[in-house]
């Protein structure tokens, strides 16, 4: 019986064909299962950095809702019915922002009522924030 002589090169040689087959199978799997659908989202217009204007300089109408749901305008307490007339008087340009600062403990209903009254008064650039 003839003995086969194994050299050092044959003993350390690794067959790469099965590994390459696995890589191709994974590549095909990922290509087939990839979804090429563009997600729909909300389009937001972001201001340019060059057009940055301080918000405090541009704010002419700012309402504050206190924790006990009272509405303040320029430090004075006003009824909800006066919000629309104050906005109409102050907003001469639709781009003038109207800011509503609501306390975190105020009711959502009061906030929504002030928001709707400001919209009825002609405010188009409405924003809000919460105050502690």
C-alpha cells in the first residue's frame, strides 16, 4: 500500500469556496429583503441661519396661561373673549408671531380656547411653549 506524503502546504490550505457561497447567499438575501420605499413625513420649512432674528424683537403678541387657567396679556389679566380683539389689533402683518406660554399645570382646554381665539383674530404664525 502506497503512503501519501502530506506536505506542509497541503495541511494548512483552507478551502474558501463554502465561505464564498455563504457570502453570496447572504448578499442575495439582503438585496431581496431590502425595502426601497421612501417614507412619507411632515415637511418642515427651516429658517436660514442668515435670516435669524431674535424672537423677542419680533414678538408683538404674547399670551400667558397661569396655573389657575387665567389668561394674561402684557401682565394684565384678560378674559378669553378679549383674546381675538387683542390679536386683531396687534397683528397688522400675518407674519407677526403670536406666542402662547402655558403653565404646565394649566388645562389643555384653556390652551386650545386661546389658540382658537388667536386664529380667529387673524394670527397665522402661532407658537407655544410651556412654563414651569
